[in-house]
């Protein structure tokens, strides 16, 4: 019940967001990014809480943990985005970006490694003290969430690959 209410509120907020005008205002762009980050954290919290069958208090604690880990990931994501912009410019023929391609690729590889380390640490913290069944559910829920968000980032392509959900 709680999940459906939150999803309903998110869809209403998404509709209001879609009605808004896109502007070149950096402050508005930052606000949109912050709002999107908050929604992503909420979606992850709900999916993990549902998979682990958490009560409200444990869900709030989980939300705080996810927010802390996301704060560590945010600067890495921004740096990856910046490096990807260099690659996009070079791919479109911007000759000023050609000299930065190799460095941008190396930086992205390094940042992905750092992001993976943060993810491993997050999983270790979240799974600490869980029995094997719940630990497995947590791992599957995180993997499913990453696939879902990857699909959302690429215009709806991707998403869960149809694995059976034993939690239902």
C-alpha cells in the first residue's frame, strides 16, 4: 500500500516536472539534478525495503544510508559526465576535443573503478548481519535497480531482463 502511494506521488511529481519549461538557467538545472537524485534515492530505498521486507523505521534508516552513499557517488558521477562530454564533442567532430580523448577515456575507467569500490562498500554495509537469503535478495534488488535505472537513462531501452522474481 505504502509503495503504491509513493509511486503515485512520484508520477504526479514527474507530470508536474514534464509540464515545466526547460531553461538554460544553471540554478534550474542544478535543482533538476538534485530532484532527480532524490527520486533515484527514493526508488532505490523502496525497492530494497520491499525486497528485504523492512518496516517503516528500518526503511527510514536505509534511506539515510543510501543518501550517504549517494553523496559519495555524486562527485564521481559528475566527473564521469564531464569526461563523457569531452568524448561526445570529439565524436561529433570537435577538433579541440581530439587531444583530450585518451585522457578522458582513462579518467572514466578510473572513475568507474572508484564507483565500483563505493558500491562494494555500500553492499558490505547494507548486508552486514543479514542472513544469506536476505543478502541474496539485497544483491538481486541492487542489480535489478541498476538495470532499471540504466534503461531509464537510455530512453527506456534496457531495464530488467525478465529474470523471475522469487520475492513475490
